[in-house]
C-alpha cells in the first residue's frame, strides 16, 4: 500500500483502491475504507457511493440513496466536526448513481470526489445518469476549485490534471449519450453496442476498463433514452 500526504492531516492510501483519511484534534474521518489498525480517535467512515467495506467500528455516513438505513445518512449536505477542522459532505447531483457525494476539506482545499471523476479510466455508467452527470454534476465539482482532487480510482490529481479529468469524464459521457441517441432515434437499439464501440474507440479505447464497462454503459444509456430506466 502506498501512502501520500496531501496536506496537514489529509492523506490517501492506495492498494488498488483509494482510502482517504482526514484527521482533526478529536477524530478521524475515513473516506471509502478504514485501514486495518485505525487510530483510537476514529469516529466516521464516509462513503462517496455504494460500497461494501468493513467499517471497523467507525460510524458509517453516506448519502441516503447510497446506503439507506445504514449508519448515518444525509440528503443534501452535512458538516462533520473533527476538532479544529470541519469537513463538508455534500450531494452534488446524480452521476454513477443517485447517491454519489463528495467530501470537501476546505481548509486544505482537498476534494474527495469518488467515482464522479474518472482519470485515465472509463466512467462507470451502469447505474448512472450520464446527461445530468455531464451537464450539472461535473460543473458543481469544478466550482469547488480544489487544489487536490481525489478520485476513487487512480492517484490524486493536482492543478491542470483536475481540469483534464473533468473534461475527459464529460467528453466520454457526451460521446456515449450522442452515439446511443443516434441509434435509438434510428430504431436500431440492437446495434447500440457495436455502434458505440466504433464511435468511442478512436478517442477512448486507451482508457482503463473501457472494453469491460462499455456494454453496461451502453445498456444503461439505452434504458434512459427509451424510458426503461427502472
């Protein structure tokens, strides 16, 4: 597992997944996981989306649509006091699901964005809302003007890399939606996957998980465009 300090009391740990830790004088807020031997001050585990993780005694907090009925839930936003430091947990719009949320460490200008921002990897749209994600959610994420953005997959992003990841995520979502929309409009939904593969491959085939995620992403886009989005 690799560790990276992002700011005073803010760190990420990566071993194929990304776990964040925000430390205050009285408590620690973990993001999307807890290390095997957490400090005694651990109080919270924030999930940026639906995750199956071992809370290790921490109180789980997530958006109500991500983990209904488990731990503490919020609908819009909530501030968590850690002792001399507050962290804002907030819903910024639908993306990979209806329940994605971010953690904003304002004093360090670090944003934990979960799977809402994909860097070097195809977005996961299997249960998502690509049009809203691109047009509304990504601009809200950009409005934080974070110095460091932490995606759920991949290393933390700094400076111009944040803008590039936001633009890249939006470009993929737009290309996916436009390709599937053309197929649906032509009444050829059975051709949606090969058409999307042909349309998107020239620009996006180099993204990690591109081929693996494309079938589910296309199926979701078809369902949304045909009204079968249960």
